[in-house]
């Protein structure tokens, strides 16, 4: 694991992340009364990895595969002028689609709520779920829109001047969540609070 940025502190290590995802997977099953008609849609990049991990945990408990997919929200964001430019990612719905299903949007960090709002807009173009829920690894507060997560790995009160950095094995080579002071008014990087 690379050295932690100066002034940062670890709030979740690999074991904590695994435990949080196991808890969320059980909450999803309990709330849905099983895995029937459940679809997990990860918001790239790290939300997609988390959705896959949740599906694996649910499969171990239920003995059935939960359809997973990826939902890119890049072109639905209302802050494209302020955020660093990122090319559109791939949207991939599971073969059964999302119509009439319980769709769980999965993301790494819930911050302003704008990413989730963009995901809801993107989903409207793809189908009509029966229910939409939100699962996040970290809820750091500071909502700008009236959006609340249904399933949270860790509530992490933070100052707006701080960065929450999520790193996952699939994209970064290791699992950790850190919080660090933000250097000035630097732009957010992917996985640092949306």
C-alpha cells in the first residue's frame, strides 16, 4: 500500500470495508425479503466494484446470483463545467433490465447528492424500476440536494475542506478509506467525494 498523504488518517481499513459490505448485503436482503427482483447498479468507477462485491456476498447467502450492472452518469451531471473532465464510462444493464425491479444504486461516497441525482436521471432514460434504493460505503454529509442513503457503510462527519479518499483493490491495488485536509481549493479527483 502506498504511503498515506500527509495529514491524512485512515477511517476504514480493508477489514472494516469488508465488514461494512457484509452488513449492507444483509440489510439489502432483509429489506427486500430475499434477492428476488433485486438489481445492483454501480456508479463508475468504485461504485461498480462495490456492487460486484455486494452481489458476491448476497450470492453466498442466498445461493442465487443477483444481476449487476454499471450506470454511467457523466453526461447527466449538472456540474460538468466545474468538475475535471472525465470521458463517459460504459453503462451496462443486466439482461433482464430494470423495469419493475428493485434497483440499488451503489456508490463509494455520498457527498452533495449530485451524482445520485444524475444517476436517477440516467436511469429514467433506461427503464422504470419498481423501487430505487441507495447504498454507499461512506456518507460524509454536506448534502446540497434532499437525498439520503438507505444503506451506509460508515457515516463520516467531515468538513467541506477535507477530502475523503476511497481506494479499492480492483482499481487501486488496496482497500482503504482515508480523510485528509484538502490542499486549497483543488478540484476533486474520482473517488474523493461526490
